[in-house]
C-alpha cells in the first residue's frame, strides 16, 4: 500500500525566514568574492568560508523543490506546470545575462576551454568540463540546479517513499568518497556537490513521511545544527572531503528550525525585511555581481595606485556591493518580477492536506 505523504500542520503555509536564509546565502557569496579586499579589514578568515553560501542555496532548493514535487504527486499536468514554472524562474534572466556578460567582459571572462562555449551554456553543462572562468564562474551552480530539476522530478514523483529515501541515503553516504577518490573531475562537477540538494530533499521527505511532534522535530533541528557545526570543525582539520557533508547537515537543520517557527529568537533575525528583500533579489545578484565587480575594476586599480590601504579596500567593497545590489534590484523589478507573474498560468488548484487545514504545498512564490 502506498504511504501517504502529508506536511505537518505546524509547518506554516508561507515561511518568510527562508527568504532570510537565501539572503544569508547571497551575502556569504558576496563576502567570498571580495575576500582579498577584506583581509586588511580583519575579515579575510570569515570571507574565506563564503563559498558555503552556495551549499546553503542547494539545501534550500532541495527542500523546496522536493516539497513541491511530493505535494503535487496527484496533480494533472504536473510536469508541464513544474518545468514551465522552473523555466520562468531561471531561463529569462540567464538568457539575458550570459550573452551580455560575453559582450561586456569578453571570451576570457566567460570560457577558457575548448569547444563551442555557448553550447555548454545552452545545455547547462558548463560545470562538467574545464573552461568556465571569470565573471560567469558562478553559473556552475545554475547548471547543477537545472540538472537537479531534470533528473529529480521524475524520481520524486514516481518512486515509492522507501526508494526515495534509499536514493538520498546513498547519495549522502558516497559524496565524501567521491570527493576523496575522484580527483579527475572539475572542482564544480555535479558529483562533488550533491550533499546539499540531498539533505534538503531528505528533510522535505522526512517531514511528510514521519508524523512526529513539533517538539521531536525541534530537538532534531537543534541536534543536527550542533552535529553539523562540530563536523565542519573536525573536517576542516585534515578531512576536507567531509566539509560539504557536514555543512549540508547543519544547514538543513537550521532550515528546519527556521521553517518551524520563525518567531522564536533563534530565527527572528531571518525575518528582517532587509535580509528577506536581499533573498528575493538573490538570483539576479548571484548571476551579475562578478560582472559588476569586473566593470568597476578601474576604481580598484586607481585606489591601488594611490596606496589607499585598508580604507581603499573598504571603499571598493562598499562600491561593489552597492552597485551590484542596485543592478540586481533593477533586474528584479524591471525584468524578473513581471515574467514571474506568468507562473499563475501553470498552477494547479491547491488541495487540503490530510489531517490539516493548510494548503498542500509550500507557496512556490518563495521559489
């Protein structure tokens, strides 16, 4: 007999703290890409870990996307709606920024490998072969996201619950081994970065499969956060292949706590309006910020020539972030948001959850 999957009643319909988590993720990425300029400001060590923001994005994506798929298992035209909505979210901005980046920054800041560069970007395969570089380097994670949508949706819709759990458990178990024993892959290859997606997906599945109480899940979230933090500290001292795995556990646990009750002290900062707004424009910001940094390179060079020191570094970082956020906001309000309104054409009527008055899915506006 098929197992009934239902989201617990204590998970709210809309989770504003998740927009805040997305804001944290993009802030970490911005820190990381300004790391050399932050060293003299005493923030080099923090910025060096900013790459983990991409892992947080993956956990969020795995959780939200898997929730949508599981809650929509009984919908008619599910795949049409799912892929149309994903396409509206990702493709228009991608199709605008990639050619614009190539035109403004040149081939050297787009693709340094062989082959037909635009074909790799068209197929979202730019992370699978060497060549991705410069101002479009962040696009490696978008390729993984698209590959995830393509492969995971049929599996999560049609596999039985036990099969899904087995797939996710195997992925989480083998990822450290892959990173340790398959060094021939590119550093941004999909097989190196499945932990976050799998951890987020496992959380979405677990919440719907195991009807535990609020207190049990809150305890799991606290324990998982502690395990993730301790594991990262351990892995950072000679066990690097495990860092992403423990980050995935920690981030998934924080996400769980944020989704459960954003009014509590631990999650209240995630609902700050400025942080949530940063999360909303995070896709535009992620895809364009390196291009903006490069176009502001003349300012960097001038301040270096005059020996501006730490004050100059602070000014450069502030300028980079201000212009990048302004560009991303313009793209969000003038380009992304109008296109996203078309999602309403690809939405199935929401059905009530078994045993709950809440709608059957997390609001996909968060995606």
